[in-house]
C-alpha cells in the first residue's frame, strides 16, 4: 500500500502542474439594459404558460402562479434578494410547470445581479440556450437540467467564470470540442459539473484531465464518451462523486480512481472496462461503488469487505470469480453481485447486514442455505434475488422477512415453498419458476402479500392438485404454466380485476372457461393452451377490451367461435387449434387490424372460405394455419391478394420477438414438416398452412406475390392443374409442401430460384417431366417426389427419355459440408445479448428456445444453424456431385 501511495503523490504533483497552466478568465463585457428587476420578472413570467405536464418530478407546483404585482418581487416564491442591496440574486423555479420558448430577448436577461438560477424540470419547448446566458457574470449556480432545451451548449457559457455549479443534464444537448475546451479552461471555480445525456461523442476522454481541480461532483452519464480511461486522466483531487456510467469507456479499470482521497461515490456502470479490481487501495471512504455491467474479472479483493462506510456495492454482470468474503462492517444497504461466476457459500457475515434492503446474488454458482441463521436478522430486506444458484431450504425454523417485496428464486433447484413467505405481507413479486417444487400448493400461499401481490410465477414446477387460491386483489400477472394442476379454474380469478396476464398453459385443468375472464377489460394475455377445458368459448368479449393474445390450443372446446371476438381490436395472436370448434371460416376476424397470427388448425370448421367482407382483410396477418379442418371450395384468391404483411416483411429491421415485456408469444406450428412448439416467435416468420382440408381447383398465381413467405403448405387437398411458376418469386420460402394433391404438369424450373428452400414435398401428385436441378434442388432426395408416375431424372432412378428431357446441367453444388452432415439443419448454441423484446443480433432465424425468463440479460439461445450456413454458402461454391 505504501508503494502505491508514493506513486499517487507523484501523480497528483503532475495534476497540479497541469492545472496551474490553465488560462485565467478575463473580464466580461455586459450589455444589460436597465429594466427594474420586478418588471423583468413579470415579463419573464408572461412569456410562459403553465402546464402541469411540463414538470416531471413530483410533487411540483407552479411557483409563479402566486406572484402578485402589488407585492415586491423579493417576497415572491422562488425569488431571492440580497438583504442589503435588494437586488435579485436568486431565482429558483424548479418544477414550476413553465412551458414555452426562451428567446434571446427574454427579460430574464435583464437580471444581471443573478447569482443562482435554477430552471430545472420545466419545458422550454426545444429552445436553444440563448447566448445571453453568458451575460450573468455573477452567476455561481446554473441549473437548466431536464427542461427541454435543444441544440448546442453555447460557448458563452464559458464566460461564466464564477460558476461553482453547472447542471445542463438531461436535455440531449450537444457539446462540441472547442466549446468544451473553453468551458473546462475558464470555469476554474467549478465544483459541480453535471452533463448527463449530453452528446459528447466528439470529446476525447483525455480532455477530462483539464477539469477544474476543485471539482467535487462530475456526472457524465449517457454522454456517448468512448475510448480508454487511462489512469492519468482522472486527476481530480477533490472529487467526491464521479459518475461516468453508461458510456463506452474501454480498457483497464483505472486503479488510480480508488486512491482519490475524497471519493465517496464511484459509478462506472455500463461501460466496457476490463481487468481486475486493484488488490490494494489507499482511500477507504467509499460509500457507493457501482461497477456493474462491465467485463471486470479476477477475485473480489479483501478491501471490498473492509470498507467501514460502504453502503452500496454493485458489481452485477461482470466476470468475477472466487468467494464472497466476510464483511467486516455492517453498513451495507445494497449488495448486488448477480451475474458473475462466484462460488462457495454466502459468508455468515451477510446475516449481520441488518440494514440491507437489497441482496441480489442471482446467476452465480453459489450454494445457499435459506434458513433462519442466514436471514432472520435481515428485517429490512426488500429485494432478495438468489435465482440460478443452488439453493436449499431449511423450513424447520420460522423467521420473517416482513419487508420483503421481491423474491427471485427461479432456477434455484428448490423442491418446496420457503416457509418464511407466510409472514411476508408486503410481497409484490414472487418468482419460484423452473424449480422442482412438487405436490399441492400450501393454503397459506394465498395470503402471501395479502393485498400487494402483483406478480406470481410458479411456471415449470411439479405442482399438483387444485388451483391455488390467491387472495390479493392486486394481481396482474399469474404464471402457473407447465405444472400438473387439476380441477377447474377457480372463481376467485374473477376478483382479480386488474389481471393482465394469465398463463395456465400445460396443466390438467378441466371445466369451463370462466365467463369473467373473457369479459375482462384489463386482460391482455389469456394462455390456457394444453389443458382439458371443455364447453364453449364464452361469448362475452367486452366492447373495449385489451386482449393481445388468446391461446386456447389443445383443449376440448366446442361450439362456434363467438362473434364478440371481433371486439378484440388489439388482438395479435389467436390460437384455438386442436379443439372441437365448428362453424364456417371466421371471416369477421379480418377486420382486426393487428391480428398477426391466426391458428384454427385441427378443429371442425367446414365450408367454403368465400370472399372477404372487409375491404382489406387481415392486413397484418403473417401466420395462418387452418389445416386439418373440413374446408372446401377454391383456394381464397381474394384473401391472398391482400395479405400485405406476407408481402413486405422488412428482414433487415432489428429482430423482434412477438409479445411484450412480460409474455413472449409462443406457438405450435408445423414447420419444415415437424410439429414444434416455439417458445419465442420472431416477427419475420410468415407462413400459410391450408393442409388436410378439401380444397379443390388450381393454385392461384397470386401466391407468388406473398414474397415474405417462409412456409407454404397445401398438402392433402384436392388441388389440380399446374404448379404456378410465380412460386419461384417466393425467394424467402424455406418449406414448400404440395404433396397429396392432384397437381399435374412439370415442376417449374423457376423453383430453382428458391435458394432458401430446405424442405420440398411434391410426392403423391400427377407431376410429369424432368425434375429441375441446381441450387437447393440438388439437395432433395427421392421422398420429395415419390408417387408422381411421370417425373424423371435425379434424384429418382427413372431416367428421362432424351426426347422429353432437357440435358441436365452439370451439378453445381453449393452445399456446405455441415449442411450435408446435419441433413438439412441442426441446432447450435450461440451466446447473444438481447434487450427486452429486441435483439440487436446480426443473424437470422426465428426459433429461439428460452432458457431464462424474459429479462434484459445475456442468455444462451439456440438458433437455426442452417440459416447461418446459408449465408456462408454464398461464398463457398463447390463442385462435385452428392450421391
Ligand atoms: C422577442 O422576439 C420575438 C421574435 O424574435 C418576438 O416575436 C417577440 O415579440 C419578442 N419579445 C419581446 C418581449 O420583445
Ligand atoms: C475565458 O473567458 C474570457 C472572458 O469571457 C474570454 O475572453 C476567454 O476567451 C475565455 N477563455 C477560454 C479559454 O474560453
Ligand atoms: C481478465 O481479463 C483480461 C482482459 O480481458 C484478461 O487479459 C485476463 O486474462 C483476465 N484474467 C482472468 C483471471 O481471467
Ligand atoms: C443502520 O441504519 C441506521 C439508520 O440509518 C443507523 O443508525 C445504523 O448505524 C445502521 N447500522 C449499521 C450497522 O450500519
Ligand atoms: C429439520 O427437521 C427434521 C426433523 O425434525 C430433521 O430431520 C432435519 O435434519 C432438519 N433439517 C435441518 C436442515 O436442520
Ligand atoms: C398429473 O396428475 C394426475 C392426477 O393427479 C396424475 O395421474 C398424473 O400422473 C400426473 N402427471 C404428471 C406428469 O405428474
Ligand atoms: C371476491 O371478492 C368478494 C368481495 O370482496 C368476496 O366476498 C368473495 O369471497 C371473493 N371471492 C373469492 C372467490 O375470493
Ligand atoms: C361484463 O362486464 C360488464 C361491466 O364491465 C358487466 O356489466 C357485465 O354484466 C359483464 N357480463 C358478464 C356476462 O359477465
Ligand atoms: C357445433 O357444435 C355444437 C356443439 O358441439 C353443436 O351443438 C352444433 O350443432 C354444431 N354446429 C354445427 C353447425 O355443426
Ligand atoms: C414474379 O416476378 C416477376 C419478375 O419480377 C414478375 O414479372 C411477376 O409479375 C411476379 N409474379 C407474381 C405473381 O408476383
């Protein structure tokens, strides 16, 4: 430690020399007119209107509303005058509902004596910051944060050489390098500088070393700063609060920071810093240390647990290894070590952190015993996250965590409900999903978080018996899917008025769907798929409802679809497949502007599809599966003509999953000949499945205009005529199944343009002539073509007559070995990061298997390998036959 102190002194000497060379401010020239300050303030006030929405923070009120002309302005709310001179020296109109522009002729600039000016949290409607701000030569404090200014920070700000505190944050302003240079050169008195959410992308990190040496607070969050954060840059001897979070700083974590003698808050979250924490530090005064979401590694040094005043330690999302040390002091209130590679048990000292409100250790390799010894003293705990570790529960002793609000114990290998939950009356979120909890849900669970419980996730356990009664009337999210719950959906669910997501899929629930669920105006996701529900779908969908996803697949529901479903104006997904629903095609759903997925497969629908009754039916439909019914008549040309969403999916857009932050839409569909359940559905997936019905007539040419289609299945119908060559236009097509029809004529050579095609099924038709070759056609085998007596050429053994056959072109195989090896496609694990809902990846593919629950975290996903291979293929042309 002695050695590092010595180095540190040399380092500060260097800083001093540097600061002593700074230019000194010269005097200002002023051009203030002489308007009496009270009238200047009145005019200033008149230039705005008052809008409550102009202020963001609560509580807020319009200070200027009480300003009265007949009283001296020194008595007005927010106005401060010098006692001796009666000059207006301070104006504090924070959160005062002011709305309107500030122009350069505003009478505010007739108040030259101002020393403190605070206009934060108002709405100046995108005004530029007038250069006249530079005229307040006595100004020591200027705060214009969060007040909707726009444009650049004017260089005149650098003339305010008396400024002690400058806060221009949260306006989205731009700082250019020359202005920045002046600001840091001239404002040598600055103690606080806050520029959060200012675009500083053209500023080099090493300019930070010229900042005023008296700086105590520097906050540059979300400033788009990038580059290496070298040790020498941050020579700020007086700094107490340093916040450089949410930038793109890279390189090693500067160890010099930990030696700054007065530092109490260090926040470097969300950068790209690497390397270990220093093993020794000289300062011991840190109160807040936030280094989460970087790439830091190594073990946790002992000084971390020996800092007497540390209250908040956030190392979430790094690569730290080793064990959590013994905390020597009990000052911690916030401890977040989640998403690292820590192992061992939690040290006993954690149980003494009596002031702890957050303990988040999720996603490590820790072994944790949940028992009284560990947690009985943590009476202030509000957030406890232990997910994705190995947790065992000792339910022998009862103890309480009376203030617990959030409990995350998913993926923690537990097999029973933790009994301490009985006494947690303030619980809001309970996540016990993906464990091995078996048997009946204890009755007492119903009283947990009596009137606060909002989110309950018991997905993927081994729960049995009847549906647990939950007494909270605040419930908004219930996830009980993938258990073995039996009995009916209880009527208490009708008391949960604000329910938004109800996911009971993959259980053994029987009985009918409660009417109240369908009548809800809050419910957005109703997922009851894969149960044994019977009866009809209640016909009471309210006029204004909020349904986004209704999934009733795999039950025994019967009767017709209720026409009131058409009230679901926000519906995106409707899946009632695999039931016994009857009636004719629900053309009236065509008016639902947001409907993207319609699955009615394997029911008892019948009759013709007919013509649409709305002008542009199903404008957003991307997936339609009406297979396995008794539809007949011609294929519905007029619908195909309008399926806009199947014509122009923008594949280059950031990939998105269907669904919302809480619930990712999942689907059962036949894809490439296999029935699969997709846990996540990407919005680029588009398919049509009309298989196993009684459709007759020809395939319409118009199909070729649905350019975004990935899958087309017309198999097992009675289609006749030629395969339209326009299908060659469907260049995104990955599977095409026309088998078991009565199609005749040749296979159009245009189909070889379908370079994405992985599965082709044309068997059991009456096709004739030569099988085209080239591209994907060189990869299909006999099975694609069997039982077409007139087909000839490879891969069939039947050769074509010279007469009828064109000379087959030499095979130009573009197959990748992997593709051959994997027989079409395979699965590969790839690690990506994703933000909630949006994937900023560079790959394609729509099948993602979920491993974790939807949180904005890095997860392992699997994706379709063949799609990546397809890209590689484009470069890798190879010659040679296959079979
Ligand atoms: C300030 O200037 C604008 C136009 O630049 C004008 O519309 C407005 O009336 C002026 N306000 C005062 C108080 O002079
Ligand atoms: C500092 O301020 C003075 C007076 O406003 C000005 O003349 C000078 O150019 C400024 N210096 C820098 C480096 O901006
Ligand atoms: C820590 O990260 C650095 C930079 O990425 C790397 O060079 C070093 O090997 C890592 N150390 C350990 C112990 O993993
Ligand atoms: C816990 O917090 C209280 C109130 O802030 C404080 O008085 C007490 O010293 C703290 N306990 C520890 C061990 O830091
Ligand atoms: C809990 O109590 C049971 C029976 O009293 C005992 O067998 C078991 O070992 C105890 N478990 C723990 C973790 O103390
Ligand atoms: C589900 O529960 C039923 C009835 O209790 C039982 O017969 C069945 O075996 C259980 N299934 C599973 C997968 O546990
Ligand atoms: C529903 O709420 C009412 C009134 O609060 C109550 O009387 C009733 O018992 C509740 N029903 C269920 C099933 O919880
Ligand atoms: C549906 O809800 C409305 C009010 O939201 C209520 O008046 C009506 O009785 C309910 N209908 C059914 C069948 O529950
Ligand atoms: C539809 O099913 C219901 C119930 O199974 C039955 O009563 C009704 O007759 C059926 N309607 C048609 C048109 O088949
Ligand atoms: C298929 O593409 C060709 C060439 O771009 C175009 O002329 C034809 O109209 C398209 N056919 C259909 C049905 O979209």
